[in-house]
């Protein structure tokens, strides 16, 4: 890290509302399953934010997103946090902001790119529930509630397809039984109808949480940010080696 230089910023998001994203224990930081540390090692400043609508604070804070899932951990809070942090840490380049996440984070990352196209420039969206009506009911309906007015339409990414300006990588497992792949295909269809350029990766024989292709997906996510935020060419066919566990 060179404080005289500027670095792209990446928001590692999971919007809840059933789980927090920020680590509150040291071991959660070390064993971050969402890969924030390794992405930072590539030359990015990676942040995590628990915006309004996430748990473990007041009930009012938690209720903020009920029936209004489109807020996605209140993306306004994420933007405000990044801008405020940049006034403290001038190495943060707020003109180069990316975002990524899986599942609800897949929805939120694509939603951020489509709803705030002037702020978020690159998104990697995996296993995204891009329409809550196609998500498992114990998650989408539990927090978005009964259909009232346009609350489910507002929590869908397809109507925002026309807003795409940045670089978007959509990833989904072929056998996802939590968020059906048709959720991503619905967004793909909308993007095609709007004549938008995007990237897509379908992982055969993978479910909601990637296993056999997890390392491959990790490299593709790294490469996408390196190419489109750092404006550099990633090493071709780089092989990530998993450390062998001690018996």
C-alpha cells in the first residue's frame, strides 16, 4: 500500500436481512468466506457495510427493509459510507467503484450497478435472486412480505436493465435449487432486449453454493476486477492452489 497512490474501491456486499456482513470477531476477518482479503491483495481497497435493514442492531434499524427488499442493505448507506471514508482516506478512488456478492449479494451487486450506474462501475453477481418472486419463500417472502403494490416489482432487477452502463458479470450454477437459474435468465432476457453488453458464466453441475468450480469462479472474479477496475491484464490461466489441510 502506497498512501501517495489511489486505488479502486470494491464493496463486498451481503444485504441480509437475516445475516450481517461486517466481521465482529478476529477469526471472521481471517476466514472471510466472501474473499475480501484476497481481492484486497490484488490492489483494491475492499470495504464491507451493514446498511439499514440488517440485523443485530435495533428493531427499527432491522425493520427498515421489511417489505422493501429493493433497498438491499440500503445501498444509499453504502454509497454514503464510501464517500465519507474517501474524505478520511484519499487513496480511495470513488470514480472506480466495484461491487460483488453471492445470492442476496448477487441481487444487490447487480441492483447497485443498475440503479446507481453513475457510482458503481463494475459488478460480479453470483447466484443472484434478481426477482424475489423466484426466490425460496423462506427468504424472499419472509422479508418482503405479502405482495403490496409494486414491492416485488421494485425488488426485481429486470426493469432496471435499461440503466446498465458499467461492466457486469452474471454467474449462476446450473443446478441451483435455492435461486433457480431462471432468475438470472430473466435478467439476461431484459438486458438483451435493451441491447446491453454484459458477461455471463453458467457453471454446470453446481448448486447455489459453488463447490467443484469454486476456485475457477474465484479466479474469474479476480480477473474481472483486475481487467475492468485496474485496467490491467490478469495472468492467463492462473492456477489457484488450495493449501493442503493437515491431518
